[in-house]
């Protein structure tokens, strides 16, 4: 009975005296990455829903747009420095997000945030996926915007802390998912270390007839500082 009366008087007070609570989130990361993942990220919101205490779509006298949610996520990732860059334009990887905010009313209002996240790239449409659910306790009554905004911001910050911690732990998966691996050095990059020398100098000519084929090949390329590159011919059974 107490809960019913609380809901009734809250609804009555909001209906008579309340104003629209426009939510603007500013989640702050709990840490800063020491080694950002060397990729650019695009944040894409593919689903966004609100559900009130009456289990119906929307929350009375509350407005929170998916654009504000997306900007809050981008700002958080920028401050955390998880990636080389983050935005809404084309990028190496895409973070697709579905968000659902549910409000429940007990002694205090309870805000439950669920995130469904997926990472993809042009080469790999399913790199990884994550599901995060957090909640924050609000006040007894929703008199002012902060009554809604503060717990929503806390729930989002906690969800992003958990999500980005998991994404950062999948660093190698991300790089592999983009098809990134340590490239083989090009001939140009080897030039300072591997230089052709006089493979058939006087000393080699003197011993030329005594060299086996693989020994002869090994003398064709030599590194500076006396490092010899050995080439082994493949055995062929004729």
C-alpha cells in the first residue's frame, strides 16, 4: 500500500508541478589507458529504449536522446584513451551499441541500464560481443532533473568502465580481427642492415673450388658487423 501511495503522489506532483527532465550524461572513466589500441573507432547506436515504472515505453517527464547517449560514450572513450581516435565517421573498427534504460519504483527509484555491444570491422563483422547490465539507486521523488540525471550518469559510467575494461583485454583479438599482424620487413627496411658485399673477393676466389653450393650462396649476402645470412637449398628427390 505504501508503494502504491508513493507512486500516486509522485505521479500527482510531477503532473501538477513537474517539468521535463532533459538528461545530459557526462560519464568519467575510472582509469586512463597507458597504451591506446592503435586503431580508430566508430561508435554507432543501433538501438535505444526507455521503459518507465509502469512497464510501458518511455519514462514520464524524462527526455534522454540516443544522440546524447552516443556523445557521452564517445567522450568517455576519448578521456580513457582506449583507442587512437574515436568518433562517428569511418574507422578501423565499429562499436555498435544497443542501450535500454529501465526505471523501477520501490522505496527509491531504481535505474537499470543494459548495454549490448558488438565490435566489427570491414574484414571481420563479428570480432567480439558483450552484454553489460548495471543499476543505480535514485531518490524518493523526482523533483528536479538531477533526481534522474545523477543515477543515470552513474549507471552509464559503471557500464562503460566494465565494457572498456573487457574491450581493452581483447586487444590482440581486435588487432587480429582487423587482419593486423606484424608485417614482414620490406627490402627497403632491411637495406641499412643487409648490404651486398664483395662475395667473390680474393680470399673467396682462393677457396671457391672448395665451397659446397649452400656455402657459396651464403656468401652472396652478408650483414654488416659480420652477420652472415645462411641460405639452405631445398632437397629434391628426383
